[in-house]
C-alpha cells in the first residue's frame, strides 16, 4: 500500500525546519493573543473605573460628613436658642410673681381702699350736683 501524502500544517515541517508563516497557518494563536490583549485592556479599564468609583465614593462620603457637621452646628444653635427661651421664660415667671406680690401688697394697704372710696364719692357728688369734676 502506498502511504498517503501528509498534509503538514504545523509549526515544523517534516525536516524540522521552521516555516516562515506558521502563525498564519495557526489562527488560534492569533485569537489567543487577541484574547489576552483584550483581557489586559479590560483589566486596565476596570481598574481605572474602580479608581474613579472609589474617588467618587470618597467625595460623596466627605460631602455627607460636611452636611452632618452643618446639621450639628444647626442643632447647637437651636440648643442655644432653646436655652435663651428657657431663660426668658424663667425671667417672665419671676416678673409675674413680682407683679402678684405688688398687687397683693396694694390690696392690703389702707390707702388703696381710701383712694377708691374717695374717687367713688367724688363721682357720686358730681353726679348729684350735675357738675363734672376733673381729677387731673
């Protein structure tokens, strides 16, 4: 039997000499190189995107911290306003107590009732005599 003719499509010929366009005859090597290059490019892009995302997260975190600080300052200011209102309420209560003491002391003094009785007497006399009496 005759031996079939060998169709050699490998990197080496039968005589072990390298072929000049062996890569062209093995397209999977080109595809493999392209896949590796694509993988490298994708990794680089993903790393760049991750860096950008991390930077964005850090910026957002910092802004939230700034907003939190502002809210704390506003809370402190409201606390100061509340303290001031409490002081004013306390002072108003003290003034009301002082006014009540003055009213009680006025009602207990005999001159207060005498003044009221005198004013009523003058009004009654003025009405009986049909004359207007000016007190002041």
